[in-house]
C-alpha cells in the first residue's frame, strides 16, 4: 500500500484515538488519586491531538481539492 497524505493522517489520528482509549482504561483501573489524575490528563491531551490532526487533515484536503486556503502574506 502506497503512503498518501490521507493514509498517514488517518494512521496518526487513529494512534491518538487508541492512546486516548488506553489511558482512559488505565485510569479506570487505578485507585491511586494522583495516577488517575495524570492518566485523565493524558486522555485530554490525546483527544486534543486527534482534534488537531483532524483539522489539519481537513485543511490539506481542502487545499488539494482547490478549496479556499490562502497563502500567508507578509515578509
């Protein structure tokens, strides 16, 4: 299978989703307050990462399909 921007982005998004699920499961299996808080923070971070990657994927798709992505100006 050839690597495409879409397949790489899909893989990265899935990795974040899997990480989120892993940390959530780990948090649910500990009674240690500090560890539970740490794992819960990791769940939030993985969720943010997935959202960031989804937005980036959408931006790339729009750019490739001729959508209105503007080049930065200035210098």
